[in-house]
C-alpha cells in the first residue's frame, strides 16, 4: 500500500517514484493499492497529471506513470471529499 498524502503535484519530481514502485510491485504479483488524498488528489482531476513531467524533457508524463501502474494491476483509491475540493478550484 502506498499512501500519497504529502505529495504536492506542484513538485512533479517527487511523483514518479511512488507510481514506479507500485508498478514494479504489481509486476512481481503483489496486490498493490495507491491511495491519493490531500494535495495528491489533484492528480485525479482530468488533465492535471497529463501536464506534469517528473523531469524536464522527459517523454513520460505523470499520467503515463499512472497508466503503467494501472496496467500492471495497481488499484487506486481516492479521497472523494478532497477530490471534490480540487475539482471545483
């Protein structure tokens, strides 16, 4: 289980590792959940993760890391009250 609570989407450099680690663990046949809450919920708002890149010039967006994790079997959970807050800002 990876809980992304203090992960701030404005610092994209810190976003790759949790999704990459989740992908690797799922590929090793572990059951993996990533829980997004607080500022990390912003990543679930359509269009946000697509615009973020872990490092300048990278061909993979944060959304690509999320898609890789999902395709590997990672389950995502989102704090919906917080998501409602970010979706309306």
